[in-house]
C-alpha cells in the first residue's frame, strides 16, 4: 500500500525575510498543478508569517522547525503551538538530530514537544535516526526503537493520524552521504513494524515515514520507489528552487 507522498523542505537557519519570500514564491510556482502529492516548507520562525502569505492558495503546507508544549509563559527562546498556528503553520519538526546533538534535547523533552504539538492541533514531524558510531556498532534498530517509543510515549492511537515520522540517519545529514535506498527502506520497514507493535496495523499502514539525509535530485526517484518511504525531509537541496523543484516532481523508478 502506498501513501500520499510528502516532500518537505527544512530550511534550517537560513533566509532573511526577503530571501524567504522569493524562495517561497518560486517554489509555489514550481509546484502548481501537482495534485497527487503534498509539499511542506519549514522556514525559520522569523519568516513563518511572511512565507504563509507567499504560499496562500498554493496548497503548500507550512511548518515550524520546533515547538514548545505550553501555550504561553516564561519559556525564553521558545515558540508555542498557538504562535505557530497563528503564523499560518500546521506542523512542527520535533526531535531533529541537530536539536538532539547541538542543543542536547533528550527523548523526554522531545516527547513533551510531540504531545504539546498534538494537544494544540499541530502535526509533529517527529525525527529519529542513529549516528555513525551507533550504526557501526550495530545499534541502529535499538536506537531508533528507543527514540520512537520514548517520543511517542502517551500518544494515543486517535492522535497517530496527525503524526508524521522522519528517519534521518545523522551520518547522512549535510554530508552528501545518502543512505542507500536499501539501507533506508530497511529502517523504514522496521519503523512501520514497530508502529504495528505499539499501535495497530491500520495506523502503521497509514502513517507517513519520510526519509531525510542528503536527499538530492539524483537520488529522490529511487528513494521514493521504496515500499516504506513516503516522502523526504530535505535540507540543503530545499534552499535551491531548481533542486527542490526537481525533488517535488520526483518520478518513481
Ligand atoms: P540535508 O538534506 O542537508 O542532508 O539535511 C537533511 C535534514 O536534516 C532535513 O531535516
């Protein structure tokens, strides 16, 4: 069973207001007429609102790159789910490896973000993935299972239709080293089976699992042809309209 593809661009810490508006407008142009797939952009918080205006009527979804679990309060440096919704966002990336590694966000904190997003009606794009050391030590499945079980703790079956998963092997992010389609498919299938065990087959069949890590125009087609890869979370190549446009227009091979 194939799910509706989702191509997502994570702009990370790039773009001023002007850059963001140009990029969003160009991307909106390049995906007009694409009815069989979803496109989502995750720009920095500072440009969410302007990008939302640029994307109006484009059908492209908007996401934040992180989100707090509280509606408001003394949480310096955080953005609440209500603020993301107010700016035009419908989703938030949570648990990105850059948050885990550089900012030491752990499974418990990430779980609060996942549940917080859901509580306010935002879709979490919940990221997991092993480091190179973990892969080489044969711990990929153990690490991914731990991250998923902890990140989804307390998430009830009824909320799972709003959850998007992303498998991003840390060693493939920004390195130009993509996981091979077989390596990616193997972990995606493992994740889907884990969702069967934690929830039920129906939920596992529906949930979208994106692959992220050096996704480029020249590897997207093969990745998207894999049974359990339902989309991509794209970093570097999402900042270039030609590359991202090509990725959006993937053709399974
Ligand atoms: P790159 O596509 O630049 O490897 O980044 C992937 C990523 O981290 C997306 O969230």
